[in-house]
């Protein structure tokens, strides 16, 4: 990655965090949470996402890179780990602070918007590319070290399209008060299906049963979210606690 790509990548990642913060603040402003509770959940989600994004690399890393901090400063991250690291850390923070109110719906649009921008950053950086393709929209990615002229699926752009579509659909759900208490889970379950499917066009190693590690993780996480969906479907809506404006 050259200096210009690094600068643009960093700028887009900062923009992703800023947009997520703005959208989240908008949606939590009318919830029954004080400033410290909102800030605590935001920081917990951010830290959990950063740690979760590093889990697969942590499992493969040597002790020296963990101890001296180079692992944490390197570019390697996984969005799937980041999403669920943030989800888990927010749930732990809510338990720690004694927050009973459902907050998941407020995170759906901010998360989808942030990931869309983050995946655009991945495309600029040339990482997270797909397998070779003959499709006319295939792109060359220098980091893949391919022979000249090799085209690959721009899987980063496929994800940008998915998450931007999710933002639009989730906004409609907010406007019409659909899927109360379920919007975040609906979005994540849809993403897990999307990610499972697109793994077939990603150069990931097969782990077991003809599936990659990410596909196996998608199956496990989808089942867990489905269980949470069943648990939450009996919870009555709490008025209009989310600001429907984007």
C-alpha cells in the first residue's frame, strides 16, 4: 500500500467512526439513558470491535508481536470479528451498568453505514479482495501478487452495496416502526447469509466440511442471533425511543 492509499484508507476509517458516532448519537438522544451510560456503551462497543477484529490474527500470531504491540498496530482486521466483538462488549457493558432498556435498534443504521465506508477503505487499500474472475467489473489488486492482467472480484464493493442497501431498508423500518427490538439482529442475520454466500468467491482456506472458518462462524452466529430473536419477540415496543431521522 503506497502513501496515498494509506492516507485515504485512514481518512475513510476515521470518517466511518465519525459517521457511526453521529448516527448513533441521533438515535440514542431520546432513549432513557444519561450521558455517561451512552458514552460507556459507545466506548465499550468501539473497544470490543477493535479487539474482536483482531481475534483471528491473535490466534495465529507469535507472542513477540502481541507483547510489543505490532499485532495491534498492523493492518490485519476482520469485520465479522469486529461486529460481534462490539455486540458482546455492549451487552457486557449494559449488564455492568444495570441498563435494562433494549438498545440494539439504535446501532443498526450506524453500524451498516460505518461498515459501508470501511469496506470502501478496504477497496482503496487493495485488501480483502475476491478470487479471480472473468467478469467485466473485475479489478486488479497488487497485494494479491497476481500475474499481470489477472482480475479479481471486488468483494469490498459488493459489501459496500449490501450495507448501503441495509441502511436504506433499516431507515424505512424506522420510519414505519417495523421490527422493533429486532432491527440489529435482522441486519446481522442478513449479513451473515451474505457473508456465507460470498465466501465462495473469497480466497480463504477451507477449514472443515468444505467450509471456510468464516462460513462456520456465520452458521454459529446466525443460530445464536435466531435464538435471541425468539427471546426478544415477546418484548412489547417502548413508544418511539429512536429518532427516525438519518
